[in-house]
C-alpha cells in the first residue's frame, strides 16, 4: 500500500483545480468483504456547492460525486441503456462520523455503483433507512487530491503522509472518542435487538437483494439467503431477539415461518429454487405493499399476506391510516391461530429464559428506550 489519505474537519483541499473545505466525514464498513472507506462532505469555496469525496485507502480508489435529485435516468433499466454496468454493490454500516453529516454510527446503507464504458464516470445509488440518494461522479487519481492546509492550524509537516495531522492531542482525543463511541453503540445495540440487525451482522445469512414497495418507494424489504434449514434459521432469529415476537406461526402447507415483532415482519421460507430465504421488512412495508416475497411460491405468498392480514393489519391500520394500504380490497386467505404451534412455544421459552437470565444477573426486565 502507498500513501494514505485521511482528512479532518476544516481542512482545505484542491481537486481538479477547484478548492474545497472539509465539513464532515463518514466511515463505512462492509462486513461481508471487510472493506472500509471514507466519504467526506466538501463545500466548494467559490460556488458554495456540496460534493462528496470517496477515499478507499485499501484498494487505492478515489472518486468525487455530486448528489442529484431523483429522475428517470436513475432507473436501473435506463442506467444500463446509457452504457453503464454495475461495478459494485453491497451493504455497509457507519462506524464513525464527524462534522455536518446526517447520520450516526450504527446506521446502515445499501449501495450500488455503476460505471460507464470508459470506466471514468460513475452513478451511485445509496438506500438509507429513510431515503434513497442518487449521485453522479468520476474517478480521481491520487495526485489530483491536494491538501492545501490543515484548516485551523494552517500547518502540516512536510514529511507527513498526505492528509494526516499526527499530533498527540488529536490522537488521544480520537482514542477517547472511539472508546466512548463503541461503548455507546454497544449499549444501544444491546437494548435494541432487531431481526434486521441480526441478519445484517451474522455470517450465516447473506444479503441477496431488496424489494421496493409497489405503493411507497420509500419502503423496502431486504432478502437474505442461508445454508441453514428453515427450522434452524427461524429458531436462530427467534433466539437472536430473545423471543421478542408479537406473533409467530408455521405454515402447515410448505413449512415457511412467519415472525411478527413490534416493528418488523419476517418470513423464513424455501424459495422456488429450494434455497432457504429470509425476507425482513418493517411492518410499514407490508402494510403498503402487494409484492410477492422474493422467489416465493404461490402458497408462500398467500401465507405471507394472510398471516399479516390476520395478525398485524388491523393493529397497524390506525398507525398508518394516512398511507395507502395494500389490503384495501384484500380477499385472500386468513390464518387462524394454532395453539400448539412449535415456534410459538419455542419463542415463549426463549423469552422466559432471557427474562430469568436478566433477573439472575441483577438487571431489570424492561429494555426501555
């Protein structure tokens, strides 16, 4: 590896002849392949426009982007028609950030990047929990990114690697902030166990794709595959959330398992190509969608919608009453409660064990917020 680029708030840069000030930064980590990179928010000195500088020191890849409003040109079909190909895609978690950025450690993003035939121009799509961002950009050479000064101090030692201000006070402060950030993030995670976070961070589950609601493009479901059986996967998920299900039941026709929690709806099923799949979404997605689960059979789709309609829809109707529902004229099957369902009893057992464990360790039994 050669030089390493890293910047701090208020440092001034020159990129392709334009001058910028660093106003913020976000560090990302893709847990699937181990990659890490930074994206810096830049304020152009002359135009006051905002750009984003991506720095991947591991693969020595650099790019600058301009965020754009959504247009049909960002539909994947049109992207391909314009001569672009998919260059990268995945899911990443924010591990640290600073300055003027609208994100926090622990936030996740699904990203897809496309590059044109010259391998110079880029289109990027980032799907956050509450919005999707679209950008256009281009690759840079390392020598096109020039540090002008260090902002507040105005000095950088000439023998330092470009972008580094290696001062003891900053190092100590960074260590303290990192430790506090990890402790804070760990505390939050331990008190907010969700299926989505479990799937995202567990090596037994591999992210496959996302499905956008046909009634609200802001709502999406994530799809994972696993080598586990449906039974083992469902039990692992229930165990991961300490049995915190609102309702859970097995489909007697195809053995798929529907899991409903306070905020999520999960389906564990066998796909049409005999792979164990897990689809996870917010309850808002299910309420506002008529989509079929990814590569699901007709029986699985029918159960997926029928279970939610029977167990979750009427409770969500007041919560989402201002939104268009995918169940306005629903005439499909309903799912009766099975009092001897094995996953219901398993969930109850896991939940009780979790409560007993917390009591024995001196903790309370309410996760709180």
